[in-house]
C-alpha cells in the first residue's frame, strides 16, 4: 500500500469526525453565537442573522432550518464537550460591539473552520510521539509538547511535525 498518503488519510479522518459533532454546520460560528448571547441576543435573533446574512445558510430552505431550541441545545453540547474557544468569543464580542472591523471578522471566521481539525491533530501528534517513544507521555513532558504543537502544529504535516520535534529534542540533549 505504498500509494496511500497516510498523513492525508488522517486529515480526511479528522474532517469526517467533525461531521459527527452535533450541529457541525454551525460549529464554526460558535464563538460568534456565544458572543451574541453574551450581548443579550436571543437565539431567534442569532438565527435570523445567520440565515439572512451568511451565504452558506441563505440558500437553506425554510423546512431545513433549525429553530432557537435546536441552537440552544447545540450551544450546550459544544460547551459540555469543550468545543468553543472562549478566547475567540471575546474577540467576537469586541467585534460586534465595535462593528467597524469587517475584515477582522472575515479572518476570524476563516480561523474558526480549523478549530476541531487542530484539536484532533494535537491528539494525533501526542499519540505519534508516544508511539515513537515507546511509552506514554509523562506529566513533565506534556507542557513542552503542547507548546511545541501550538507553535508549529499548523506549519507541518503530522509526520514532519513529529520528526521536527524529535530532531529539536535530540539537538537540545546534545548541547
């Protein structure tokens, strides 16, 4: 099976898993939705905005649209499963309150699409490091691994990321 790129397979698998998340179509907008709630918007108002202003939802037929109760359940599910980045919620809240920053808003939305994939990649990275070490990761090593992943996780494919980590670690030991 040398023609299969397993790094791509893992990326595809991460995207596939996102579709299993309750409310996955709305998940990229979770920080925006929560920010609106913190600014006293009702779920019906948030949905009205999304369905009238966001291109991906505009074409959805009335029968296929969710209601305010569905959105409320989704937000509760996302909070329970730690799928909401509350740093981005604060950014969204500021953008809404100072709504002259439409370009920044577009950039934030683009970043949100990668939230779950990034989280899944961290787990894949930790598993790969653990396998390569031949043992589970101890508590002392975890902060360094997370920091390394946060710095370089989106710059390399998984295999290259693991290789770079071990190369850096072995060069630190040599010093």
